[in-house]
C-alpha cells in the first residue's frame, strides 16, 4: 500500500502546474462556499433572534387553538403565578406573562384599531426588545398603572405624544364592553412600520382590569439562552406542564411559520447556486484526470501487459484524485475560515444593504457564523463530487486493451 501511495503522489505532480490549477479552483470554490454558508447562517441567526425578540420568544404557553384563532376567551388562567412558577423551577428570568386584545385606540382627533398587549413591566425587557426601543418618554413601570406605550407610527397617526391621554375601547372574554383612559408614557420605534403602527403595550394588571380577565392572560413567553437550546427548554417546559391538559407549548417555528418558510426558500435558492459552483469544479477535475489518463495510455498498456489488472489502475486514478481533493478541501476550509473570521469581527455589508435588511428588523451589518458545519459542509460536498468526477476516467481503464494501449503515442 505504501508503494501505491508513493506512486499516486508521484503521478499527481508529474504536471505540477495543471495539478495546482485544479487544486486552486477547488480552494477558491471551497473558500467561497465557507464564506457564503457562514454568512447565510449568520443572517438566519440574526433574522430569527431579532424577529423572536420582538414578541414571539422562542416558545409560548397558550390555550389549545389560540395560535390559530387568537380569541379572547382562549385564556391561560392565573397566568402571572404560572410565569412566576416557571421562573422559579427553570431558574430563568427570561419568562414573562402577557395578555392580548384587539381594541380601538382614540385620541382627540383620530381613532385606529390596534393590538393591545398586557405585559409584566418587570419581566418584559428580558423577553422582548421593545422596552429598549423607547424613543421618547419611558417604558412601563407599575403593574397596575393606567399607562401605555405605543409605536412611533401610531403616535403620528393619532397625532399624540408623551403625556397625552388615549381612550381604549374593546370587549372582554365574555363579550362585555371594556373601556379605559390611559396616559401615553412612552413611544417606541422598532424600525418596522407594521409593528410601530399596530402595537401598544400596557401593564398586565391594568389590562386584566380593563378587559375583565380575572387574573388570566393569553401567553407565557419564554426565551432560551441560545436558539440551539430552545428545543431542550421546550421539552423541559412540556414536562413541567404534563399535568395540565388545558395548555400547549408552541415553538418558534409554529409561532412564526412565515419566517421558517422564508429561510427554507432562501436555502433552496442558495443550494442551487452552490450546486452550480460545485459542478464547475467537478468538471475541472474531470478534465484534469481525463487528460492524465489519456497521456498515460501507453504506460498503462505496458503495465497491463505485465499482468497489472485494470481495476488496480482505476483505484490508482481514484487515489490520485482523492489526494488532490483532500489538499483542496483542507486548504480551502482553512482559507475560508481565516477569510470569514475577519468578517465575524468587522461585519459584512454592501451598498444598499441597510435599506434591504431594515424590512426584517436587522442591523446594517451581518456577522458570519463560523462553525465546523459551515467550515466543512461545502468542502466535503466538493470532495465527494471530485471523486465522482474521477469515476469516468477510472472506468475507461476497464475497457483498455494492452495491445491497443501500447500502440498509442
């Protein structure tokens, strides 16, 4: 076996320029794949975290069917004690109770229909970034205070500001009429017009009094330390709620199906482009190995006449290709990791990117995510296709006749 390896290594460098050109193409494609896949996963992480930290969280405890209908009567009873119990048992502060209602918000001049969230002011900042986006005034303070924070677009539409009064009209779970007058204490600007135009937050205690919730709510929102830990946390929560058949735990992918579908669509289109790049590299390897086999046809005919089997020659060609592919894979993965690491520190952006990503509530710079998966997923695929490309030159040797081969110049 040692002789075969040495022979394959020697054959690989008989035309060093051609070999290096082929390896260079592999290194370039692998570097590009590492960077693009890392950038793609970094973008997905930002999209998911920024979207989930607005309202959804990584998961929510709800009444069965609430995710699809969002009816006022589909409530979680004693929602604040439940949230407090989970914070204690899970040892986590990133848990908060909420209520939700549709209502009519009226100023002195205008009225708009909005979604009103009742939140726990002390715990909402741990599960949502809305409290940190207050542009004017302050965030909610007391759990029973008659106050509210609204989006910047809604404030402009209603022509009100901090310190003005807002009248709320709606209905409770039993259909009873709900009304309240609250003070606007803060205006937030999330950068997403749909949120800033349609959402308002008030203390959960006040929300329960206004909408006759009797201590109930509609959601307990949980945020995992990392997205990768969300599934494990969901399993733990489901175990803690096993005795309560009236509640379900919905994961982020069920709460935000549009986000998951957008990521899947982007992955499909990206894989198509990656596939084209890999196929081009495979054809480059095919060309190199086919030329190598054709050049050595006379040599192969001599060694076959001496008794060497065609199968061993084919394995020799595959071994040469594997060596070349391994060099390209490791050099490409290393170059890609080094190149991408610079962007993980400084971020990646291009002209016009800030306007585009603002629609997804993302920052103007994206930071790639370098992991073993992003480093070697693309190079491994290139390596496999490289071996597949060498199969044709190797199979040609099976039909090679020694006499005819030795006559080849």
